[in-house]
C-alpha cells in the first residue's frame, strides 16, 4: 500500500475510533489488531517456508522429511551455517548500534516486558533483526520453535499501529492484543491466546481489558482459517472420556509431568550457563549449537526443527517405545545446544514435543504392564499439557491450548486438574518458569512462545 494511502487509512481509523466510547474503541482496535496479527503470521509462515525450500528443500515446513533426504554433510552443515548467519547478523547489528544497542544482542520476547513493566513501545528495527535471525536458525533445521518469532512480530506491529494512531487506544492493551493474536494464529488456539495474556500478564492487564484480547485472538484465528489453515492443528480421533482408572493414571501423569518439567527447566538453565562460561563470541556460540544439532541429526534426523512432525507421530502411536525414547533424548540434547547457545528461537513447541513423547512412553509402559490393551493417544495429549504447564507455570493456558490444538473436548475436565498438579509440583521444585529462566539470547515461545 502506498505511503499516502496508509496515512489516509490510519487517519480514517483514528477518527472513527474517536467517535466511540472507550470500551467500544478498545474492541474495534482489538479487531483490527486481530486482522493484522493473522495476516502477519501468515506472511511469516509463507516466508519461512520459502526459505526452508531454498536452504534445505523442505516442503510446507516438514524439516524432518527434508533432513532424511539430504546428504550427511549437508545435514550437518545446514544448522551450522544458519546459526552462524544469525549470530553474525545480530553481532554486527549490535556493534553498529543498529540493533538493541547492548554489548550482546538481546533477542527476547520484549512484548511481555513492554506490557508488564513498560509503556507498550517496541523497537521495530531491533525486532525485525531478531525475527530475521530466528528465520535463519529455524529454516536451516535449528531445534527451536518458530512460533515465538510469529508472536513477537504480531505484537510488534500492534505496537506500531498503536503508536501510529496517536494514543487513541491504550498502547499496552494493543501489544497484549497483538501477542494474543499471534499466539492464536500460530497455534490455532484463540482461547489459549487470550488466557495466555490474562494468566501470564494478570498483574499488568486488568480483567476489564480481557474482552478486547479475546476479540483480537478470535479474529486472528478466523483470518488464519480463512487463509486455508485447518482449524485444529493436531487432529486426533478416537479419544473418549477417560474411565475411573484412566482418571487416576492421568492425575499421576500430572504429578510426574511436574517433576519432568522442573527437570527440563534446570536442563535448559545448565546448557545456557555452560555456553556463557565458555566466553565464545555470539556468532561462534550460535554456530557451535548449530553444529551439535547437525551432528545429532546424523543419528536421528528428527532433531531438526521445532518438533511438529514428532508430535504428530506421538499422537498417532506409529513408533515403538525404543524409538520414542531415543528421539526424545537426542531432541533434548539438540534443544539444549540451540537454546543454550543463545540462538533465537523458542522452546514452547519443543516442550510440547517432549510432553507428547513422555506421554507416549507412559502409554507404552502401561500397555506393557497390562494396565491398558494398547498404547493410547490420550496420554500423549495429556503429556503435552502437563509439561507445558510445568514449564510455563500457566495451567489454564496449557490445558486450553492442548485442548484447542487437538480438539479433544472430552479430555478437558481431566486435563485442567492434571495441569494444575503439574504446575504445583514444578513450582515447588523450580520456582522460576521458562520466562525467568531463558537468557537474553532467546526469543522463547513463551511463547516468549514453536
């Protein structure tokens, strides 16, 4: 759109909003942010898919399938060069003063800080650099999530729109709506997108402002579906309401998931601390993390990417427990290598993968013990929720997100208490959630949100 046309559109929107009472003004602004967020995520996804096809010949985001087809040298070097390029981009930007201005590039979910303790202003140039660096890491097989950058981009453009409107709408609310819209579009989970903002930012966002956040998330989800994306991200068939024995087992899975979530948080902290103590320059640290992922992919190509393909496999129950355990172990090493190096990306989707794998292993163990006849996908579904709740300390958001991603309404009454138990156990063992755990090198799918 030409510059003058954009100015006229913004002026018309501003005048229209000024004619409305404050509650209606917020709702209309939230709907506009929802449309913007949905289109932003769609554009990001299309760009990322194009880069993946260019760099590693992946189709429609299927990085694992691409890794399986690549020669061994390319499989090793693709994550290395992608991470190196991202590190050089951020390092040079910081040195030239065009990045965040810090001695080391700050790649984090600033939108949470902008809402919680700031005024809603986000740096457009710095944010675009972070998103570009994340694209380089993700499109070459980095073992991190892509959704964190999607949410950051949606929140950043919401902040830009709010500033362009000249204070007509509350800027912090606009950023909150942008984050909810980005999450709803990325994970096809509008309710979880809204609850994420309320649950994570409850101290800084009044409950009276939840309505606009819900509107923004729902509108963004509608835009995503209208652009051809399916409404349920991980369709799962054949799961009914759990019986009495399964209820007990799922609650026990919540307790175990809480301990596993705390262990995962400590694992990520240890990896980050190890890279920091190494004293490597940013590009070298990023490249080392990418090289480790590449080497691991020689053994198990499933370590590439955010774990999306692996989640689908766990939910369909097509793999044996030995393969699941091996892939999970390699994936945890790859996640630690990538996020520990500080490379931009998220741990939200990789956490969902780890939870699905843990749930699938639990189902396999129960089947081997004769408690169930066959491994059942409900344990993988609940595993996703409890591990996400344990790492984010946000049980309602985690339960709603897994429910929306899988469409399993019958599991929601059990998923909620299991996620609450997981959160309580994790908080006792590890008081810091993933938001306080990850360092300044990560976007984080706090989605910080992959």
